[in-house]
C-alpha cells in the first residue's frame, strides 16, 4: 500500500486538529523554517509522503492516512 500525498487542505486541517502553530509543526518534522510549512499549506510545494506520515504518527492522527492498493 502507498500513502497518498496530502492536499494543502489536509495539511492545514491536521495541524489545526493537533493544536499546533505552523512553527511548532515545522519543528516537529524537522522543516528548515516556518515558511517551509506555510508553503505546504498554501500549495506552493507538495509535502512528501514520508513527512506527512511522520507528522500524522507524531500527532496520533494516522486515521487520516489515505492509502491505495
């Protein structure tokens, strides 16, 4: 099974559900800056599946994972 890349809306909703600021979320996944996280949320850049999976694991939100066969 492959984990799907998240949409900008999914990234934003997961962060908000976790009660984190963009800065806190960026630090959690070792992003270089808050602007990096912001770029994921506004769709300028796509978040990797590995980063998405890490964030969901660390925030206990693995039920948000979308998988394909």
